[in-house]
C-alpha cells in the first residue's frame, strides 16, 4: 500500500496551484539553497512579494530570472539607471521602482559582504545559527509566527550592513524559504526531518 502524501496545511489554500505545491514540495524549508545566486534569487523574490502574495512573486519568477541576469550578483550590482527605467516598463515582472532599485542595491551589499567579511552570502546567512537548522517542530499551522527574535536580529544586522526592504517579517519568511528555519508540520511528507 502506497503511503498518502501529507503536506503542510497552508498548501491546502493552493491545492489547485501546481506552482505553489511544487514550491512547497521541492524548495520551501529545504536547507539546500547554498549557492549565492540561489540565495539572492529567493531574497529578491521575498522583496518583490512584500505587500503581495508569495504566489504572485513565484508567477513572475521566470521573468525575474531573465530581468536580473539569472541573479548573477556581479551583473546585477552593475545595473544602471537605464536598466531601472527599462525594468519599470517590463510588465512581466512586478515593476515596482523601489523594489527594482533595492535589488540592485542589495547585490552591491552582498558583493561588499563577500569581499570583506564572509566567504559567501550563504556563510553570512547561516552564521546566525552556526550552520544549524532551527526546527520549530510545528504541529499546527497556526503556531507559525510571522517573525521571531532571530529574524529581528538578522534584520537588524542586514539593515546595519545596508540591505533594503529587509524587515523582520520578510527575513523570517526568507529563512523559512532557504531552510534555516524548518516550519514544515511534523507530519508533512516533505519535512526534512522525515527524510
């Protein structure tokens, strides 16, 4: 008999969305996003979804990958005012000027970070937990906070270093996305603890 697949309760809101189901099953909360371009991509998607839904951001993901040179940090850091004007008229992405500008700015900050303080952006992000996954052992979806002391600490440090659009709620969601925080429900088939 084949075991029934169980997913986190929040996915039920998107039960007919392959995009959101695939995101939950293959990415969310999986501590395997270690390349700096992947981390920058997910950070940018978090920035762009601020005030919107995560599904909206994911729907624009392929266009964002194209618009921001596959999230090559060096190339994005070199983007100019001309690029900003071009992206402001790109209807395939979320064409918010402040978020576009923040993305370019954040790429520059990541470059500074990796030039002077850390070997990689990944090393920086994981330094807050000494490389350990924080597992909240979620039983019920309503127990997932929107922020916590860790996200407040990380947000404060990132702001001090110059990152833009980085509040504690965005940072908490980001750390969930990249697997630093594991908020999969305990009985979820895709909880890394169950592998």
